[in-house]
């Protein structure tokens, strides 16, 4: 079996091919098969290359590779280098020397299986010559701590197997001692060196401890020494005695300083005194370490050695010499330029790449030019300041593009790689070098574009469906089908009949590919008319329009217009909620109905305060009544709004059962048992994250996401959570759909209508105009200034006033009378029989809250609420406010009037006894600015009055039906009002008023059931309802 040293490989193949070959070997791309006197190798790259190596008597006779041969390049290629490196790494150098004892089978120089001898410790020294003239390296042997003083006699004894005396009391006997394997190999090599020197006639007369190691034997010795820990450096010229031996496969640290010296330049070699050039061995010794050189590095260092002879540290050169010398120095070390002239010496690199196509292969030739000098990438130069980094960048780029380096040129033979290079890498290469391509290469790039024209129509026979027809100009129908198949298979190109590449990586083809993935149709079917739902078709039409494919978008615009301006008769709103909606709110509900009917999702983005909640509730009620199979409604909102949503539902849709999914895990699990029984579920974003595994399986008709900006960040868990919910209809509510950046809009729409803006990557390519054009039909945004004629600004406050101690005593006394045992279990008969008594008792409690003097004789105490009212009146008077004060009790209005007169504050008074004509005159006078206060009984002032001259409304006491209170507030808060309206609702804290207001928000029709006799029998009061009204005790 043959073995090849590294140096021989480098000489046969060159440094560059050696490096590429080493890379191929280390990557595992080389396969070896050993035959008799022959070796077969396979190197796998983009293609398989086959190598044959023949040898005889451990010497290589010939090599051959199947890769193309180019030019006059005489050295072996990188593939042969890879195979030879494989031989070097897997084989071992053959040692022809006999065993050190001279008795091959009887005595052993190294440890045996059944060893009884003693291992003898051995150490070796490698001596570096102190003077450059002494060029040879030398070695000495130390046995058991004793230096062998006659190394030649010692080697002769080992060779012949004789007994050898090392010192007075130390001798070597092979029958008693053996050498460890690594020591034994070094000793064998020393014997081999000694024998070679004998053969050439060298005489060994004087005793010496050192034997010279010639350069011809160093390659094998270096391999043994570098692998052994039993070798030390020994140098007489300095203190490096017995230093551990270290080999470094690199240049040592070399640094040079350039400075001005009159008209010439001085160059100081800083490490010169500590550096010894052992070029025969391809070594440099520096500061106790040995550095291994490549052949190229050896040539460069040889020039350096010639410049700094006899350890001269500084040399002087002319400016002309400086050009070539600096190029040399920069290749082997660091150069500190104190003159600043070197940066002006660089000749810029002009790289040329020549590309041709021959026999279905791309061939690339590279040429580097510095001034008037042209060189090939692998040409060795030492006196040209080359831009190695830029050169290596170009070579590496070609290799990454799939070109195989054949030692002098580059070859690419692979259809896929050829396409990638022509369409992706070649444009980049144009920026790196001057590129010259032949017509054969240019013709490989097809100038055709596969650009379909899409025509869209509205399917009249199918609601909310669009039909698309595809046409492609410049291609035969059969060719179009084959190209569509290639797109469907995600191939990056299609090979046309003329052999050229048609790229399928354009933006228009990518959009077409997305469509192909979304439908299950063959290319033949795609060429026919395609029908898509509005949700899918609208998204597809947008993409086609953005890419310029859409030939006619009138059908899409017609359908969008039908959503933006929905017909009133087509989208009726639920009767029970329509009357309380403002006109613009009705428009908003119809818009939501139109969007939902189209199978899409939308964002209601009205400015805060315009009633997004009530519009959403009206939509939910309308769709809920239309559904054939019951499915619940889900409201997702921030925790702080959960109870507010429930109050709004109970306010505007009391017939709906509503519950909030909240509390502990145990409490929520209990609530889930009644899931199907509830019409509406409310859940916070926080609870949603914990319950998503359950909620994502539930069937919802409608999901409303309130404050949708909560999930504007797609990287958050809340975004990922809401994406898992599904429903027939999904809408988002937010007053701020875009807070910081346009991506906020994408996140919201990706939850409710993901097809509209596509994925985040697709969205990033859209311009702001494209985004706005897409979302405009599906985001309804009105601001207050647009609808102020319908909804003046209004602010409501709740003023809770604690009762005085005297009031408390009277209140508790009357409350106890209502805690009669017969009211513990109410049924319809009990309510009917005691209806008047219940109402009378509740009325007494409310009157005590207003002022006990209304019915308690000789009551001379204070009323806390009345006292607080007078404070508010005085404060409003000072601020120039004009007030409407409402109360259910006319007696209460009269008491308020008495206090106003006592304070010399004029006012108007209006109750049910005021004649109609007088009412009109009173309103006209108030609106014209006469008097700043008007006292009005709640029921009398609820209808037919226009008192827009007021800007403050005070509800002194609570009425059973909150709709009446709303009507009272509307006397001032109505069209024609120019000032902001403030509403103050006064409640006696912890009393029946407080409980009534709380219950109003939960069951707004409860008191009406007690008052309206005809409805009473259709609803049953629960114990809980009555307890909340009657047991409003004070702590």
C-alpha cells in the first residue's frame, strides 16, 4: 500500500488545489478503493469525478481524473489532491528498519501482551542552531534522566540488539527493558537517519550527544515529534532550555515598521533577533516555538530572509523598491506605515469574468488586472500588491454559485444550478467584476414574461360570488398548462422549447402560486372560468390588481359599494332596539349586517363616545333573531369593561341571558355547565388566555372584540389566543385602530378578516395607499364632528350622598316593615295581592332618601341630598351654568323652590298641572336666557319639551323606568344644543336608590313588570330580585 507525504502532494497539485482537496476530504466527499498497484477514488461534488492512481514500490507512477482539462495547466487537479490527502491520512509511512533488538520475534523493543519487562523512560531534545550558518536541526536522547553522550554508539547498539551502557549505573538491555510505542517510533526514525548518513559516506569520529536531522528526513520526523509529549526544545543561544515543543501550522507573528529616512525609507523588522529561518525544513523558530510553512509561505519568507541577512533589524530601501517590498511584507505580517505613503501605492484591482456555454456546460474564466499586469487567480506573485480579499471574494462567489474549480478555470454542469446562477447570482456578479458573456449564455435567459390577465365578473345567480377568467398572451395553450403545472409543483423555472429558462419567481407568478394553493383544481380547470366566494375572491382580486393583472374591476367595486352604502330595506334592524338608535348608529348597524351577509369581517372604529357598544348589540340582536340553530354570542373585552358590557346588554336587550366568565378556575368550571343556556357570554382577554382550549371548540354565531387595539402586536400571546376563536361573524370595536404604525391595522384584520391583508410578509410589501384602499370598505369610522347634529357631547356623573344619622334611623324603621314573613316566598299570586303595598313601601323608602319631611310630620332634621343639591346649585351658578332639576315628587320640587327663593335665586317651575300653552311660553323664555334654573317633574317634563338653553341636567331621584330618565336628559341633550351637556344623577348611598340603579343596569324591565299589569303574568319575580330591592340595608 502506498503512502504520500504532504509535501509531495503540494508539489504535485499546487497550494491552491491542495487546500481545496483538503476541504473535500474533510467534508467526507472522497471514497477510496485500494487495488493491487492501483487506487480508485470518487470525489462527489455537483458531479461525480473519478480518479485513478497507479503506484509501484511505494512510489506514485501516474494519476488521472475525469474532470475537464483546461488550458496549459500542468499540475494535478483538486480532485486528485483530495484522493492523495486521503491516502496520506489513512495510510502510514512504511518503516523498513528491523526491530531495535535485531531479533524480530524473540525480544521486543516495545510492550508485549504478556509483558514482564520494565518500561524505561525516554525523553528527546530538538536543538535549534544558534547561528544561521548551522542550518541542521539536531536531536539528543535522554534515558531515565541521563543524556546519552555517545548517540551514534547508542543507535548502533539498538540496531544490533547489543547491551549498551548509558551511565555508570545505568545500561539498556532489551531483555529487561522496553520502549513505549511513541518513543520506539522516534528511535527507529533516528536509526533510519543514521543509516542514510552512513550510506552517503558521512563519518562519525567524535563522541557526541547530538545527531543531525537532515531536511530530507524532516517530514516524517516532524509527524512523530508533533504527536509526542516527550520532546523538548533545546537552544544554547538563549534561555530556551528544555522548553516543551510546540508546532504551529501558521506564520509566526511578524511586524514591520516603515518610516522616512531622508529621501529613502527604513523598514524595521521588530522580531528579527528572535526569529530564525530554517527554510530547508520549511520552519521558522521564534521565541520557543516552531512554525510550519507552506510552500508558498516558504517562497515569501525566502525573500524576506534575503532582505534581512545576518539578523540585521533595519534595512533602507528606495521609493521604487518600497512598492514591491511592501507587497511582500503585507502578505506575511503586519505593516505599520508611519509615512502614510503605502496607501497611495495600491493599484486598484480590475477583475474580469468571462462566461461561455459549451456542450451544455457553463465555463467561467477569471482574470485579475493590476495596472498593466494581468494574472490568473492561482498565479503566484510576490511583488504585486494584490487585493487578496477581493480576489478571494470573487472566487468564493463562483464556488457558492455551483462552479467547480478545476485548477485554472471553473465549470458548472447542472440545469438547476445554471438557472440559479443566470437569474440570481449573475446580476450580483456584475456588481463585483467586469462580466463578459457570450450569446450562447444570453440566449439561455428568456425575455418572455408569464403574466396572466384576469377578468372578474359578479355571479348574479350566486349571492356574494365572483367569477375569474385567466388569459396569458404569447404562449400556446398546451405550454400554458405545462407552466401552470410547474408553478403548482413550486418549480422555480420552466424550460421552453428553445432551451431557454422562463423564470417562475416573479411577483405575478408568486400571486398566481398562492391562488393555486388555495383551490383544488388542475391547470386545465384553472384555464376555465373560476368561481370564488367574496371573501376569497376579494383578497385574490386585490392581489391581482396590485400586480396589474386585473383587467376590469367594476364587479368588485359594485359589490364593495353595496357594503359601504347598504340599502335600508335590505337590512332591517331588530324592532326592539331600532328606536333607541341614532340615525348614524342605524347606518352603522346596517353596515355591519351588510359585511356579515357577505361572509366577511369588519372594524367599527367610531370615535369614542359615539356608541359602538350599542351598535354592536343591535347587530348581535338582529343576527341572533335570524339564526335557525341557536348559537351563543361572545364578547371579548378588557377586564375593566366586562361588567359594563353586561350592564349595556341588560339595558338594551333585557330579554337576553348574559353572563361573565370570571372568577376562580372552580367557579369558571361551574359556569361552563350552563354554557348553552346563555345567549351572551362575556370574557376578558386575560381569562380568554386561560380558557382558550375550551372556547376555541365552542360554536359561536358572533364574536365581538372590544378595544381591539389590545391585540395590535402580533408577537403577543393575546394575539395568538384570539386567532384561535371562530364564529360565523366577527367584528372588532376600537376607537384607535392605528396607534403607532400601520401594522396595528394588520393585526386587527388578521383576526377578523385574515384574507384581506394576507400574511405579515405579504403585508410588508403593500404601500400605505394599498392598505387604506383595501381596508376602507371594512372599517367604519365616524368622528363626533361628523355626527354632532345627531349626538351632542354629554358627560354623566353619579353623585352618591350618604344619609344623615337621623335619616338613617327613619329609613331603617320603614325598611323593617317591609321585611314581613309573607314576602319571603313570592309567587304571582302574592305579587298580585300585595302589589300596592310593595309599591307604597318602596315609594316611602325613596321619599326618605329625598327628604323625610315629604311625609313624616314634624320632621325638622336635615336632608343630606337636599343640602348637597344646594351646594351644586351655588357652584353651577358661579360657573355660569344653566340647570334643569328633575324629581318624581312635586312636593320635593316645591321644597327645592322654597330654598331657592330663600337664596334669592329665581327659577321656572313645571309639572303635570302646568297648562300646555304656559309650558310653551316657559320653554321659550328659558331658552332665551331668562332665569338659570327650571324645576321639572320627571313625568311631566319627559316629553314635548325643548330646553336646549340648559347645559346641566340634575336627576334628583331615581325613577323606576330609566327610559323616562333618558327622555328627561334629552330635553337638553338634543339637536340644537351648542354646549356640552353635564348630567348629574343623585343617589342616596347604600339605600333603595343605590340598589335600584344597580338593578336597572341588570334587569331594566323589572320595575315595569310590577307597574304594567298586563305584562306581570308573563314574568316571575325571583326571591333574589325582591331581596335586592327591599333589603338595601345600611352597614
